[in-house]
């Protein structure tokens, strides 16, 4: 038998059954009437990178379930004094942490830590690699609208190359038989990016990608990442901004998603970001329920 989920590191490690179980539990979680499943537990939020949504929702999720939380950031802790990741992990564990939620700019950092310390590690985003809780909350949002993932046409548009959200989502969605289309200029969507999971294709023409789309997931564009690239900001907006006109190419029932933070007027037109097809606020709210389910699951397995 497969061991129970002890750490949540990436969507690649999850089976379809484990994902279904996490989503079912997340649907049952009510942040206003939470079960006190984690009373007496201590959850450490170890954030080496800025975060608003992910950090706050993990904190609210842990507190809703009755756990105590503490936040450690790179700039106001011994990390600034040069303490290594593993030493920080051991310190936090010796202080009595029952789980560590961790964000780090280097791909693989939570995997490394999980090999050294005895408490569960939850990856809240590592470099360009994985952001599994975001992919799970996105799957919850999609299934709330579409009831299933199989056969859906999901267009992920923007800076796919630098996006752990794109990678985690594509791997999760393809496990369920969704068709995933990565879309953007070749500099930001190299053709090899489509090799990360079966059922993923790369496309450099947004109008073609949007034909018949069920889900349009837009990703943040960092202006500085376009520096030195073949495409200018103006060209990007002209070719790849998700606009009301372009949304007419997708199915009328299509939903628009974005992990946030959005850069207004760049990756999405305001009418789309604030329009009736946008699920962005719902994604954020689902983040709390999903992270409640994740914490409850890994801490139960750690018992
Ligand atoms: C994303 C991240 O940090 O990976 N944001 C998030 O967690 N909601 C995406 C981004 O920063 O563009």
C-alpha cells in the first residue's frame, strides 16, 4: 500500500485518488464553522519570498482548524545572519513545530528540507518549480464550475517559462485527462515546456489557442523579464492580452482564472479581470478551504 501523504511537495507526487480526496475534503471545509482538527498543533510559515494570498490563506487555514501559527521571514530572523536552511529547519522543529509551510526562491528547497527534518513540509512555492496548493485550489475552482476535469480545454497564457503555477497545474490537469495549452511568445513559452506532462501542447497564437477553451488561466508578466527578449511590452499586450474580444473565441461558459497578483492592463484587460467570467476572487477564497484540507491531511498522516 502507498504510504499516506506525509509532505506536500509537488503535484507530480500525487495520485488521482489523493487529489480527489484532498478536493473532497476541501469542499467540506467551512472556514466559518471549522472542525477543530488541529487544536494544540503548531504550524510554522517559513517564507523566504514575498507572498500575500498563499501566506495569509495558509495562516487562516491553520488557525481556523485550531492550530497556532508563527511566521518566519528571511529578513527578520536568523536567516539574515546566515543560518542555513537545514539549521533553520532543525531549530523550528526543536522549538516544537508540527509542520512547516515553506516558500523559497530556489527550486527544490522544500524537497531538501523534507529529507532532513522529521515533520511534514508543505511546499508553498519553490523557485520556478512547483506550487502544489495553488494547483489544488485551481482544480477546486474549475470543478466547482465544470464538474469534471477530463476533456476540458485549459489555456494557460503568459510567462509559462518562469511559472511554477503553470507547471503544477499542467501536471495535475493532465493526470485527469484535460487538454492543456501553454500559450505565449516563444521566449516565454519554449516548445520544450510542453514536454512536462502528457496532453500539454505549446502554442504561440492566442486566438488559435482560445478556440473552444473551457478555462483561460492567465499568468503574471514581470516587465523586467521581457528585457532583452524578442517581444516588447506593447507587442505582448497586442498579441497575448486576454481581452473581451478574444474571450468571444472561447466557449461562452468559459471561466477566467489568474493566481494573482495581477498587473492591471498587462496580462488581462480590466473588463475581463473584473467581468462575469472571472473567478479570481473565488480562487482566493478556495485557497483557504484547500489549505485547510492540506494541513488536516498531512498532519493526520504525521500522527
Ligand atoms: C504565484 C506565485 O507566487 O507563484 N502567486 C501565488 O502564489 N498566488 C504567481 C505569481 O507570483 O505570479
